[in-house]
């Protein structure tokens, strides 16, 4: 895995075919992974709390205001 930076993005799940750890219409953290992106995948922190590779087509990248990003990064 090649990670160029530590920036975490966000994406909206629009498909979860064959995946029990993704929910449609939910926002997920995306961890940069250039190698995965070249192959058409995103590294996403899913419902298990771990990061896994999923097809890019399952998500729409979104930009959130800083306040929303901070709220989503809080671990309970």
C-alpha cells in the first residue's frame, strides 16, 4: 500500500453489492491509497471500523465543512 499523505476524505456510499459492511446513503472515511486508486478501488473505513478496499463505483466523493469533518472523526 502506498499512502502519499495522511489526508482523509469522505464519500457517500451509493452501492453495497455483496458487502455486509457498507450501508447505502451513509458517509464513510476514505484513506488515501494511490495503488488502490490506480486499480479502481478506494480504501474505506467501513462498519467493522477497519479499512478495506471497495470499488470506486460504490461511492461518490464529497467535501464536508471542517465542522462536519471534525464531528465525524470523533471516536466514541
